[in-house]
C-alpha cells in the first residue's frame, strides 16, 4: 500500500551517524522526525521495569500487548509514552543498550511498533530512521538511504557519547534475526559517513532527493 505522505527512510548499523543526519534532514525539510530505535528502546525499558527476562519472547509479547502505547508529537519529533510514562531519560541506560536487540527480535513487538510507525505517514511527511525502514516498514518509498561508517569510527562515536554499548554484538544480533533484519534495501543509496560531517551527508541526501524529483 502506498503511503499518503512522503517518507524518507534512513537505515544503518549502530552509531553510524544516522540519528544526527535524520534529525538535521527532517529539520531542513520541515518533515516530521521519527526515531524508530527510540520506540524499540522504550519498549525494552518498559519490559525490563516489569522484571521480564529479555530472552522470554512470550512474556515480552504479553507485556507489550497489555501496555498502552501512545505516540505523540513535540517540536516536530515523535515521542512515545507507555502507560502514560515517558521513558525518554532511560533510553540509553546500559541495561537498555544490552537488552534492546533481544526485545526487538520478538515478532509481536515489531508488529505493534511497525503499525504505529506506518500510522505516522497517514498525516505527515516523514524522515524515519532505523534498521528496516526501507526494507520492510515503507518498502514502496522511493527515498531510501543506508548510512554506514567503519567499525572503528562507529566505536569512537559511541565512546565519545560516554556510553557503554556493545555495538558489534548489537549489529550481529540485528543482522541475523529472523524478523526483518538489518539489510541494505536493494534500491537504497549507500553513504559511508566515516570521513564526512553531518552537514555534508545531509547535503548529499538533499541533492539525491532533488535528483529523484522530490519537491522540497
Ligand atoms: O544505538 P543506535 O542509535 O544505533 O540504535 P537505535 O537506532 O537506537 O536502535 C536500537 C536497537 O533497536 C537496534 O540495535 C535494534 O535492535 C532495534 N531496532 C530495530 O530492530 N528496528 C528498527 N527499525 C530500529 C531499531
């Protein structure tokens, strides 16, 4: 099904720079910015708060089904509330970094969140970042980008954010899971951001979007 609004999909592995690029791009274009990783992180925090083992798929599914997940907008960015609690301050906690790949591999979790992601496109032009946005969530969009960077640069970027985050383990898990793994969509434009600033990557994307005829 073709979405009602324009969607720019930005996928890539951990710490590749896609969040900074996607946020800046959305701001430049006046599109809504949606960080799908933050949605998986919020769910992970919620199930951990409920004492659920991140390897217990059945209980995770049950816990998520009985939660009230509300998506709202603030400053042209999406926010997620779970049972009226805003988990924003906890999304980068060590235990969330550690558990998120396992929780997000549960098919029911993905079903519930993907439906929310698609619903944003009914009312807004979007820049959405994640792992499977071009390959699965919005396969029909003509605007797909895959942002990569060398493993060394990605490690360095995450360490500079002061976080303990096993990004190589997360990439392995995200790429090898059964439910919509991290892949490069066939029609995605790949950008290696290792040696480029955010502004130059955003510039390259905007150039490409214009070439593809997106009216911006
Ligand atoms: O740390 P980074 O910003 O690179 O990751 P993130 O975008 O916050 O995503 C955190 C985790 O959520 C990923 O490692 C995946 O396990 C999961 N995720 C996913 O499965 N599908 C998405 N579309 C986005 C994130």
